[in-house]
C-alpha cells in the first residue's frame, strides 16, 4: 500500500484527527491513514479486519482509538508515531462501534455499540477492562463524550440527548435532556464541550 485517496465521512463523525506532532489521521475502509501534511506522505495502521467507523484522540494527542464494524467489534488503541498497538478492547460490542471518546485525563474511554440497545461502555483502556456498561436506546445513538469538567458522559442520537453519571455502586444513571413543555425533542448528530463544561450539540 503506497497512497490512499478518499475519506469515509458519509456515515461517521469525528474521524478526522490531528496528532500532537501535526500528523493528520483519517480512515478509509479498514485502514487508518497517518498523513504528514507538509510532505504529503502516508503511513498506515492496518490491524483492523473490517471497516473503521469511529475514532478518538487521546488528550495528549499521542494515542488514537479506532472502532470497527463486525459480528465481534474490537477497539484498537495505537500510537500514530510508531504505528504500534498499545491495547485492544473486545468482548462487549457486537455489530460495530458507533462512537468513541476519551476522558479529560485520558484514563478512561467511552464507547457506544451498534447493537440493538446501543450499549454504552466505560473502559479502563490501558488494562483492557470494561468498568461499566448500560443500554442506551433502540433508536440510533450517534455520539458520546466525557464532560471535561465533571467526567459525566453525554450521548446524542435520534430524538435523544442523555446525561450519564456513575453512582456509588459503579452503575450508570442516565437522565434525558428537557426542552420545556413546548419543545420538541430533535435528532442530534454530534456534540462538543466548552471549557467550562457547557454542552454544544448539532
């Protein structure tokens, strides 16, 4: 493989990343491409066995998480500079991984599956251990992310926004967003946070 043309963006979100060294990471099929913008050279992470549909970048910009589709859908965490795998998360998601996101301190990873219940998982990614799982909803869930202020989790999807916290028993509790008595619940495709923790959705 010498050079990849194209970018999968029609059914994915947050799959164009820039590392701490200035390299651009994007996905096409089962390949993650690490491109040097100035030299127009590419290197490839090709450990996936099926199409990559979700990515996330560690807060330090040194580790990338990529999730794929498939009957058993693993998540790979790898270093874009050396193209080496540092962790593989598997055994929970089926059909695929719709969304990935790191916590602000980089210690945890949240993922949402493409299974019927769109299962939400919080991982200790370095040890490859799922800390907690919870079903979200049967309608599509498009995006999940950690609030950088309090480590709570927000998910958005078809007529859906939910705010998740972990209780003392290590269980996830979700509360739906309220739009007022006259407000219609819209479908939301993506989200991000301001520096003071306010949620912005689109």
